[in-house]
């Protein structure tokens, strides 16, 4: 297949970006990995891009002991570690607005000190009532923290003006339908749904948001975006990393809970949903939920035929030896947790009836590759067969999410020379080539939206409920510790049973590829 270089046309750019209003952020789990690697640098980047309001403060809260000054130094170090060298005057401007409170999540006194500190900071930084409580802590603590905040008078659900007091909850949001329901109820006792921002960082990725622009800002794709023209859809999130330092969490979660229930189903919803009437949060989220409701319910027989799970064994990634999953730190030596899931799903509605959606995600695969590939139907009749040419391949449209962001479309065209000579060409657009540099990290988008009170890219409670209920039969069957995931060697592209899932339909997984 040959590539056609992209031509960058002079563009008409229509951008809508709004700067953050005044706001204070209180981060629980401040000494944890997520905050240190992602959050702090994302808030700093918002400042650097001129999107953060000058009337702003950030309070780190955790069990580790720091003074304000020590925490400021630590925050500076984290930002430099994530972003490299940054202007020191800008960094100072940021860290001057950073504070720290140490405490025990179980103690009322902790929330009282937070309440006292932020009421003082609200005045000093003039944040006009804008507050975000960011829970970057293990899910077990969500209930304790929201209750503590409420008792200290910091939540105010349902009262006018309270929408500017928000709570951000990281995934995993529950581990099954029941626990997600319980968690929703607990949080709802203290915060209203309009105040709750459930993060799925995939929805903050530029190229994932682009699915909506691509589909609904063009006329040429929507008419063919249905069962009449599309043969099947493949959604892949392949990772070359293993469980890293998160073995303890991961061994209790597995790929189905960690990636499938949220990121994979979220992307499926965006690819397949109906056009919303407007880009308003609830219009978009209504359509996502409607789509999830249309996914054909699974039966236990369906789980066996339409879901495959795997677990990696020792192998090589980029030439380096890596251990098998069961030898990872904090992982049970006889663990039956899956590190790979492949599935075939159907969406029972007029647009998609009988079009298979193949989804797969796994750790320690050959390469990092996240993409959504739409394979169109083959031409109904080829006039070139009589001229000696075989069956022609179908057109494929690929949305490359990472590591390189872009879109490509393959099609057939005549090659110069012989009278009848056809080849597959690929037209590709790469974000880096066209717009230069890396797109902003997903957390920047999500934090900014949260400050702005825009819930479009956050998961609503009904979405959480439907996705968990869809997966209940799978969770139930895989709970049985006597049945094991299939093994695959670290560094492989796929394995026999995962291949069979799609090959039994006469199709193939796309090779894991760079753009
Ligand atoms: C997280 C999962 O939500 O997403 C991780 O918990 C996974 O296990 C990560 O590695 C992948 O995110 P990204 O942005 O690197 O594709």
C-alpha cells in the first residue's frame, strides 16, 4: 500500500475556547502518582496557555506531611519532571498559589481545617465561590471524603449557586453494577449530579473528541455511516506497557474493568451514536446513553462465543525481556485476572443492525496502538475481474488515536503503466504534521471543562449504570476462578483464541501499526 502525502490547505479555522473562571482546586491524594505525573502539569499548562484565571489557588491534601513551602518545591519538581524546563517566573507565579494540608481522611478535623483554609483562600484569591474537590484517591475513600466534606459544610447539594462547587471522581467508578450504584448513591447524598464530574480521560483526548467533529461537522461521511455501507468496526487499545507499579490495583480489576467498561465503550458510543441536536452536555450524553442501551445484551452463551480474555506470560518488548503477569509486583502468583479482552458486540438499532463491532484491549502487546477502524463493504460487483484482477479490498477509514494522532483512508486507484493496474492507496492526515507538536494532554481539557462547568466529556450516572449492567454476565462468568484466561506471550500482536473470534466471521484483526 502506498501513502499519499497530506496537502495542507489554507484552513478556515473556527475555534471556540473559553478561559476558566475564578476557581480554587482542592486535590485529595496530592502525594499520589496521578497528581504528580498528570494533574499538576496540566493545571500549569493551562496557566502557560493563558487559560487559567489569575484568581486561582490549589490546595494539596494527603496523609504525607509537607509545609506549604515544601509542597511548593515539590510541585515545581513534579512540573519540571513532566514538562522539562519551564520559565521559572511562570512556575513561581503558579506555585505561589499552591498550599498544602496534611490530615487523615477518616478524621472530621481534617475537613474542618480544609474548610477554614479554603474560606480564607477564597477571599485572598477572590475565586467567587468556584471550588473543585478532586478525588485522586483509591475509590474506597470516595465515600469517606464526600461525607467529610458535607459534614464540614463544603458540599451544599441542590442549593442555588452550588453548581460552582464540584467534585471530580477518578475511575474506576465501582467494580460492578451494585458497587457503582452504591457509590452513586453515596456521592448523591452529598453532591447533586450537576456537581459530579466522573473522569474518563480518554474522552479528553483530542482525537477522541475529533470523532464528533469528523462525523458531525462534515456532510460526506454521515450518509455512509451505517449498515448499508459499513461492513464492520474495529476498536483497538493496545499497550506495550505492563501493569507497571499498579499490580495491587490491577489484579483486583483486570482489563474488563480497567479499560473496557469505560474507555472502550466510551469510544464505541461516540463512533456509533446518533447526531445530538446540539453540542450541549446533556444532548451529547443523552445520545451516548441511548447508544449504550442499544448494545445487544449478553447471555452466558454469548460471553463464551463473543468474549475472549488473555493474560500475558514472559516475553520481549522492544528487544527487552519482560516478566509474565503473575510475576509482576503485588500480583497474585496464581492470578486469573485478564490483561487482555477481545469482544464482538452488536448494536440493535436501524443504523447498525448486524454490523459487528470488534473491540480489543491488552497490556504487553507488541506496540502501543489505539485506533478505530471502519471497514466499508466491498464493491457489490467488480468489472475488473474479467480483466484478470482479483477481488478488490474494501475501503478502510482509520482514526488513529495514539501514539500518532491522525486519520487515514484507503482506497483503490489506477497505477500508471499497464492498461489495468489497480493499487491500494492511503490518504493520511497526521495531527503532528499539520498542526505541529503534541496535542494538549487530556487532563488539561477535562480540568478546564470542569472549571467551566461543562460536563460534556464527563460520564453521567446513567452511562455508568448501563455500561456495568451490560458487562454483568461477563463479570459473573469470569469470577469463576477455576476457568483461566488464555495465555499470550508478552510482545505478541495477538493470540490464537483472539484471532478466532474475528476469523470465525471471515475477517481479520488489523495489524497493530503506526500511522
Ligand atoms: C488508564 C488505565 O485508565 O488508562 C491504565 O487504568 C492504562 O491501565 C491507561 O494504562 C492508558 O491510558 P493512555 O492514555 O496511556 O492510553
